[in-house]
C-alpha cells in the first residue's frame, strides 16, 4: 500500500508596522503605518531578500516622498494600513507512506512501514520582516518553516511490527 498527503496553501497573512513614533498622541510608540496610495506593497520580482516594497508604507505624519521622516506631524490618529494586509510565501509539503504486510503463518503477520515527511525536501519560508523602521531587514525572509516547532525539512521513519 502507498499513501500520499499533500499540504499546499497560500502564505500566512501579516501586518506591516513601524517603531519609535507616536503620531496618535496616545503614548503608543509604533503601530500600523499609512499606506502610500497607488504603490504596490510587493516588488515586481519577489525574492526571499526582497519580498516587500519598502516604498509602499510610511510612518503616519510623514510625507509620501520621505516615508521615514525624522519628525512626523502629530496627526492624532493611528495608521491606515489594514490588519493582515500582506501575504507571505506559499507553503507546499508532500508526505509519503509505504506499507507492506507479509503473512508469516496463519497467526503471525509482519508489517513494514516507511513514512517520509516533506519527501522532496522542498523549503517553505516564514513571513518576512515587516517593520518599516528597520530598513536593513524590511521585506527580508530570514528563516524557513523548519525553524518553527513541529516543522521539519525531511524526516524518514521506518517501522517493523509483528502482529499475532
């Protein structure tokens, strides 16, 4: 017997952010940025080092031409970037199992099983850094999903069981 399991879904959604400013006058330093109208949040060719467009968002109170100005206008409001408006990379995983039963006698059966998680060893990446204040890391994917708990790149397991 053979069994396949395929897990394929779109990337996880996440929210852009900024640090060090309080344009809402609520003693909340940081939060959601403003969207710059007409600018795509993604570059034309996404890569793991350039997943997000750094010119798509700005600190609320900064002009569009200087998204990270040093002295933003105190607007008395929060940023207008929607929650979970960005999408990370897609996720794909193929798992495979082989099972074979061999009847040894009328009473004894030997079962062999081999399972492989992520059989093609396909890398799945986490969401990129989305803090526009961190210009060096904004839009950069720094780890794979294997760095998360319970996620592995490729895992192969063999089992032999005697049933009676």
